């Protein structure tokens, strides 16, 4: 299932999963006042679990490719589905904590660290480089901020040289641990489950 940026899948069947093969895919919702909230981000190798409310949709933030995977009751698939759902609930709780208790600088720091660990490549002894084709609006809608605040906080990180931004979509973090220390919680303490898929045959 190829998707262009901005293309949506409005409803996920309860008897199948979508597995991200390429790209970056969000689960989003529009609030009554028109604002968008990105509830979670899904990177290659991760499954989108069919537990979203009817008001949510799946949205490609970059050109993406999804596989459909039917949920078969045999071959341990239900145990895998339970594990996936459990990991997603941990992820959702951590994101809720981030939105509810972190200030803007802490949210941005935690977000960059999380994306570096999910999508980045090592640089030097302790750093990472990340190609993140999300707009400032996308990042703001995920972190519960506005785009101007995200840009200002990125500029602050750049000025401190804790993160570099050679292009609007490239981030270089020379010392990932130093950036991680700016957030009250580390990704390993409850951030998004990595590469969690269900053992079912792809369709």
C-alpha cells in the first residue's frame, strides 16, 4: 500500500495490521477547534495496532509503503498482538507524560533523542545523525507545541552546539547522551517500542 505525504487511511480493519515498510506514518486526530494532534509515530519495521478510536486516521508524513498483515488466531499471533498492544500502551503513557509534565525544551530534547534511536545513524564515538523529513508543523503537532516554538527551541540547541541542523530535515547530535540528559526520562525507560511486529502473513 503506497502512500504519498499527506495521504490518509481513514479506517483500520480490526482483523488486520499495517506494517510500515518504508517512510514515516502517524496516527492523528483533529480536535474540535481544528487543531491536529499526532498521537504516535511509526517507523519502518513497526506495526500499527488496530486499537485507535474511530476519530483517528493513519497519515503518511513522508512517501511511505505499508504492508497489510491479517491477524490470524494461530501460530502465536494473538500473543504477539497482545505484546504489541502492551508496548503501544507503554509508549502512549510515556507520550502522555511528555505532553503533561515536560516543558517545551524537554519535549524537543526527548523527541530528537527518540528519533535518533529509531531512525538515526551513529556518528563518531557518541553521536548520531538523523534525516527527519517532518515539517516544524508536524513536530509541533506531535509535541503539543506550535511551529514557532519548535523553531525557537531548535535554534537554542543549535546555538549551544548540542545539536546541529545543516538542512531543515537533517539533525546531527555530536553527543547523544548530553542531549538525553536534558529530558527527565530516557527513551529506554518507556519510550516507543522498537520494531515490534506481529507474526502473521503479509498480504
